[in-house]
C-alpha cells in the first residue's frame, strides 16, 4: 500500500492518492501534470514512495 499527498510536496492542494504502488504512481503523476503543470517520471514518484517515513 502506498500514499502520496500533494501537500507533502509543497502544493496547497488536498489531493491524496492511496492504494497499490503502480496505481498511485499513475494517478498522482496524472494529477500533478494536469493540475500543477509538473510532470514527474515514474522513477521519481517511486523514490517519493520509497523515501516516505510511516
């Protein structure tokens, strides 16, 4: 299970993507590209997930 939140990466945004890693990467990447104009690579998003502290 993975979770990415826009607010954790400097955006004033309540968007949260939570679920299986692949789905979170796709959903969060699509959101940041369409809503914030920032395109993250799948590798960068995987690093975000791996570096999280729970």
